[in-house]
C-alpha cells in the first residue's frame, strides 16, 4: 500500500506529492489530467517570484518537479469512490473508474473545482482571449478597458467592485430580476460611478473578431429586445463547482459541496486530508492551492508517525 495517496494532479496535488516524497515515504498520485486547471490558463502573473508564465509551462514545470522524486504518477485515471479505513490506522481504498483499487495509509484529496459555464456561443472560442473566470488573475490584463461581469451573486458583485477599480467601466448582467449578493456589497456596487447593472438580462452571445472578445450580446428577458455592448472581456461568475461527486457520501462537505478541513487539512475522516480548490479554504488560487497541498502533506505525515 501507499503511505500517502494523492488524488488530483493540479497545484495542490503536485505540492502534496513533493512534500510527501521528501519524507521518504511511499507516495502515489492519481490524476485525471495532470496539471489541472492550470492547463486551461493562458497568462499567469501572480505566481509569486515568477513575473509571467503560462499554464502549460507551469504545468510542465510541476510535473518535472514531481518526477524528480520517487512518486508513482498514475495519470489519466479517474477516481470513482473512496472507502475510508474501518479502524484507526487501517487502510483507505480509492477505487478507480478502470476498476483498479488502490490502498493507502493516508489519502490527500486534491481534485480541484471547475467554473460553471454559461454555454453561449463565443464562450469556448474566446476562453483565455477575453472570456475569463477569475478577476484576481485576469483583471489587470484589461486595465483601462471596458468589461462585463455575468452573475449577480456575491462572487459576481465582488468581481464587479474589484474590476471597477482597474478597468474603465463594468457592465454587470444578472439573469434574474434582482441581484442576490449581500446588501453591503450591493450598496458598494451601486455607489460606483463606472458600473452599470442590468437585471433580467440573458446573455445570448460573447462576440469576437476571430482573435479576441469585442462585445457581448444580451436580451432583456421582459421585452425580448436584444442589446450589444462593446468591450474587451467578459468575466463569468456564476459559480465554482468542487469536484466532489465521487466522495459525496463518505466525508463531510459544506452546503456548496466543498470538503470541510481543519487547520491541518484533515477532513471529517481521520487519515483523509484535502487541499486546494476542492476544500472550504477561501480564495481559489494557484499559490494558495500549493500552500494548502504542502500543509496537507505535512498533516498526513504527522498522522502517519502517530499511527
Ligand atoms: P485543480 O487545478 O482543479 O486540479 C485538480 C486535479 O484533480 C486535476 O489534476 C484533475 O484532473 C484531478 N481530478 C479531478 N477529479 C478527479 C477524479 N475524480 N479522479 C482523479 N483526478 C481527478 N490562479 C492563479 O493563481 N492565477 C491565475 O492566473 C489563474 N488563472 C486561472 C485561469 C483559468 C481559466 C482557470 C480555470 C483558473 C485560474 N486560476 C488561476 C485558478 C487556479 O488554476 C486554481 O486555483 C488551481 O489550479 C487549483 O489547484 P488545485 O490543485 O486545487 O485544483
């Protein structure tokens, strides 16, 4: 069996793997796609100490770093179920979709999350070329330009407030008749001179010139009238979905489906840890996921030496 089995090969999983392997214990990583969300990222400017990089480059560096240690990487393998150890100090099982069963003394879940998409024409075509999901990541790329935010919940309104300080103006489009964000956020939003709020607006297309985004088209859901706004970017903020379907009934999740962890990254099951975007830890960022991954690995190691 593995001493530590990590499920997920994004920044959190890679970091957990390196920290575990450096303890000289038997470490494995199962990943559906090594690199995780980083593979879908164009420009990365907030990975501290690296002024600018791109996703595939960072993902390749992650893999190279992990491979320089004795880690058993099982790429292109999807975990389908988790069976926690029956007794303290026993083995946890991770069942793969292929039918294989892996056993480990401790498990670190780092299966990440995915942004909910709106599924309109232009979204996929211009992803990373004006279609964005993360204001902390991509906001500064559109300094002085016009942008839209889709979604009027807390994350959409926070994004609009954040972006309003950087870009020329922000159009916030909410599908329902009113915003769902907390009152204090709405108050702040409506106090900003360079934000236009549209409620009851259905985005029908993200327009582009073949190269990058140059507009958004939405219809007024009451009148059916169609409008187009010229802009450089659309930030889609309609939810981040944690990849926890496969563990739903085994460990405690928040009402948003995120894994609840303590301050050492341990879940509700002893010996099962979690890190990164899949957990309740706030702010979903590469550098945070890496920090959390190393923390969970140290937590798992501490667990191992006590059992
Ligand atoms: P992920 O990167 O989501 O990795 C999850 C891993 O788990 C993957 O290997 C996946 O294949 C695997 N997995 C999932 N389910 C299973 C399963 N059942 N079985 C086996 N494996 C599974 N952050 C920044 O800091 N700066 C940026 O500029 C930035 N830009 C971004 C741009 C885009 C378009 C996106 C989508 C995100 C961006 N982020 C950025 C956010 C950042 O990518 C995430 O916070 C980070 O990747 C989270 O790392 P993670 O390891 O927790 O999860």
